[in-house]
C-alpha cells in the first residue's frame, strides 16, 4: 500500500514538474514574441525596436549605428556601425554588425574588405552603399569602393561571416518576377558608345550580363514590373 502511494506521489510530482516546464517554455516563448520588434529604427545613432504595442526598446548604444535590416524569422538585426577616425583628414570607417535579439548580443560580421581599393590602398569599409538582405535571408549585399571609376558589389554570409567580391557595380536590386526572376538588376560604370556612363544590365550572380538595356527608359519600364513580387 505504501509503495503504491509512493508511486502515485512520484507520478504526481513528475506531472507537476512537466507542467512547470511547459509553463516556463510558453512564458519564454510569449516573452520573446512580445519583445520581437515589428521594425527597427534609428534615433540619434542608436537602434530602437518598435514593438507591436508601439513602445520602443533601445537595442544599441554606440551613437554611430545605421542601416538596420530586421530578419524577423531569426530574430536578428544586421546593421552598420561607424567609427570616427581622427587624423589629418578625419573620416568614418564601418563595421557590418549582427545583433541577436533573443540574447541582445552583438557580433562583427565584417570590418575589412577582402581586397585593397584603388583609391588609397585601404581594406577598410569606408563608403558602403545600398545594403540589402538576400532573398533567402542568408547574406547581406552592398556596394563598396574598389576602383577609381567604379564600386564593387560584395556579399557577406551572416552565418559563416564569409566576405566575397561579386562584380563591379554602382547599385543593384533583386529581380523578383518575370523572365529574369532570381537575378540582379545592376547599374555599371562602363565606357561604351557615349563614353563612360552608367549602363543598366541584368546580371546573374556570377556577374554575367544576361541583358543590356538600350536606354534608361527601357530600364525604368522593366524595373517597374520586375521588382514587384508576384
């Protein structure tokens, strides 16, 4: 009889422990969902998460942060952090950062280019332009300085931190629909019939031109349809 009673007590305690664990898990889950921002904004050089109820939660404190990209599924924010360098000509260099919203931990994704640019033989990231998250949300792409007459499109893998060059470009966008869906719409500084100018291409991810637009008007008509996801 005592053994049976002890067995029932042990089962009851086990059930209570399981309920407590489930309660703790759902409380944690609800807390993380509640604190997950619906967007991230910049105020005075710091990142703030805007919650569902409109409240704002400060996320960074460097006073030099910008260009936040919220990855909602992974509860992470990719952003740029500037650092003012004092010299004969003061300048700002940048780091590509990632913030884990669950742990509020920051990590550096990249603080040096994988090449020396042709302007001052520097590998510092000085003028990142047009930062975007890849369609599969695994990489960050942006244009940086490399050549005297042209920038370079680069990508950084968020998981592995691998930083690679893609091809020369002044700006880029992802094509979301139509014949060239999955490729890139790119502006390139080139010398052609009218001298050096920006020419518009469809590029694949290896830098091969799949289509050269004959005019800016043709490019704009194509762009108006290609950037709309269907």
